[in-house]
C-alpha cells in the first residue's frame, strides 16, 4: 500500500499534471468573465439593435421550453473564448520565436555548370549530361 501511495504522489507532483490543474482553474475563472461579458454587455447591446435580449428567447413545444436564446449566448461565449485563446497562443508563439536563433539550412543540391540541371550536392558527375562536376565545399 505504501508503494501505491508513493506512485500516486510521484504522478500528482509531475509538472504537467500541476500545469493542467492550474490551467483548468484559470480556465474556469476566465469562463466566468467571458460569460459575464456576453450576458451583461454583449447580449443587451445586441438586444438594443434587435429589440430583445437573447437570453429571453424561448420556444414552447407541447409544454416544453426550448431556450434557444441561451444556446445563442453559449455560442457567442464560445466564439469569444476561442478568439481570446487564439490570440494568447499566437502571442506566446511569437514571444517564444523571438528567443530562437534562425538556423540556416545547408543546401542539399547544386546546379550543373554545363547543363544547368539540379543535382545532389555530393555528386561528382552530372546524371543528366555526364559531365564532371566539382564538389562543393
């Protein structure tokens, strides 16, 4: 039993598990902010132009209420959240790429000086015109 708890402790203390836990907590808090933005600001502003608030849109079918306004609000929430996450990831990738040095790739081909065909960089004879080609150093 002691070994089991030791393995569990090792699993739970891994960096990626802790990062995931922090991400879920921050995501939940961020979701509340986006939901408030949509419910308290965006939906009423759209309601001014449309004459109604999305959250109040309900269809009754055989006594059952279908709250399609809440569904529209959830879609708006999702799109806002996805857009903000996209911008965050794009910004993080940009910052990460600033620290990396660009590595120039060495050429893998060269041009035959006689027939102008592209050949392997290590070739000493052109496979197209069979001319002797100097090795590139």
